[in-house]
C-alpha cells in the first residue's frame, strides 16, 4: 500500500459518512470532521506512518491538503 492510500485510509476510518470523491477537498469542520474525528484522524495518521505529530502540527492540520504539507516535514511524500 502506498502512502497516498494510507493517507486516504486514515481519513476514511476517522471521518464517517463522507463520500470518497469528497475526501480530497475536506476541511476541518466540514461534514463529519469535528474535534473527535480530528483526534481519531491524527491517531490513524500516526499509526499509518509510524510517526508522532507535534502538537503544533495537530493544531495546524486543518484540511486534506494542509495535512499533505505537514507530512512532508516528516519526510512522507504522498
């Protein structure tokens, strides 16, 4: 499984009831992405990529695209 598939999988597990086609455009506070789903998402991403996100990165992780930028800091290319 590639990194993009892992990333998408984390979103699918954490944010329920969102169409696959809508995941790439998701932003925090969109349908299903509340504070609880956010923490589940962070956990799923940490597990998928075997990393520990800094607190600032958890706070800044505000969209699907922003998350891709943050993961680059951890040498993870999607």
